[in-house]
């Protein structure tokens, strides 16, 4: 099976350093409807969170 990967960056708020979970959930649900599956979520150095998703190439 062959995979396609996508990385998205989610900004954290300046004051609390957290992400807007509701907005992140909406974005993930939209990507899920397009066939993307969440693989991992990592914090980067630039006040954001990076989510990596994959879907099979057909």
C-alpha cells in the first residue's frame, strides 16, 4: 500500500500557550471526511503544534 502524508500547523494562543481544541477538532473532522487519518501530533519550537496525517493513494 502507498501512502500520502500531510502536515498541518496549529497555532497556540500567545497568552496561555494552548490550542483552540474546538477549532482543531473541526479541522481534523474535515480532513477525516477527505480520507486523512491522524498519525501524530508534535509540539514545535515556534509556538505551534504540528499534526501529521496520512491517507492511502488509490
